[in-house]
């Protein structure tokens, strides 16, 4: 699956240790912090599943 430039940009923000705290603060103010963490856990689980299938 190829990512668009926008998807790559958003991922760079999520994984940037200098930008992540501001992102989390914004999500918390919007009431979306827990949803973000749930989605992040889902992505990690999907990545683990793909890794297991490749082995």
C-alpha cells in the first residue's frame, strides 16, 4: 500500500518526538486523546500481524 504525501506528513508528526507532545495536547483538548491511543494500538497490532504472516 502506497502512502500519499499527506499521510507521510501526518505520520512524521505523530512519530516526531518534538512535535508529538503538542499533538497529544491538542487531541486532549478536543477530547480525542483516548481515540488516538486506541487507533495507535490497532495500527501496531496490524503491523504485528503482518510481520507474523511474513515469517
